[in-house]
């Protein structure tokens, strides 16, 4: 089980059910049973997904009477976006340099009658 926050975030986001639960929570708080409805899954199965999301810091839970309400927490998502953006910029730079290099090779080949 990953211990650093970024690994926990990506592990939680790796599952499509959890991503769908997060999409639902982006519209506002929801009870675990409400998060489970679209998937026709049991309460225990939904609770396992919710626990992964909670441990990763993507959601928080609070009690309201007999219900446990879940709420989206954006900090970890923003951390993941920042990490992805940093790496996207690196790869774009590398691909731009590769494109320039391949263009140079092609132009050199054309000059030598190839």
C-alpha cells in the first residue's frame, strides 16, 4: 500500500468506480448508499471504495444523524494535477527537441540527394 500522498491519490484514481464516485461528489455531499446506487453494489463494497478515497485524502466523511456523508477534498487532486502538469511540460520539451532533431536529419538527408 503506497504511503506517500501522490501514490495514494493515483492508486485511488486508478479505479473507474472511485473516479465516478468522485465525479458525483463534485456536485456536492452524498451518503455512501447514494454513491453505491449507480453501480448496484452492496453497502460493504461501496464502503471499501469510500475508505480508499478517504485514506488517500480525496474525500472526507462526517456523520449526520444515522447517515455518513462524503465530501470531495480538492487538495490532493490539485497536487496530482500540479505533478502531471510539471511532467507534461518536461515531455513536451523533449518531444519538441526530438521533432527539431528529426527535422534536421531530414533536411541533411535532402541536401545530400537522399
